[in-house]
């Protein structure tokens, strides 16, 4: 198993450990918090990487091809404000 796959495996095991033995209500709440935190971090890191690609002179279409998303999705990633509240979630 390569290092990155091992890292992913460890993260998934850690998620399982975080909620082990908790009642469903507590698991759901903890996982909701975790999903929000991780989602925000991943979106920010992805946006930073895409902006770095833009700074290196790649077009949105080139970026889309390289990261396996559509041209429109690249535009959304770049426009995403990591500080905004997610729709449907309470502040």
C-alpha cells in the first residue's frame, strides 16, 4: 500500500474510533461537526491548490482536465468563499 493510501486508511479508522460506542444521536452530532470541519478544510486546500495552478498560468480548462472536473466546477472552486456559511446550517 502506498503512503497516501495508508494515510487515507488511517484517517478513516480515526473517524470510526471517534464515534465508537456512542449512541446514534451523539454519533450523528459528532459526525455532523466532523463533516463540517473536514469539508471546510478540504474545500480551502483544494481552492488554494487551484489558485496556485492559475498563478502558474494554467487555463481553467487545463486545470479541469488535470484535476478531473468540469470547466464550470473549476470556476465554482475559484469563486468559493471558504468563510461563508454552508446553506442549511446554523451559524
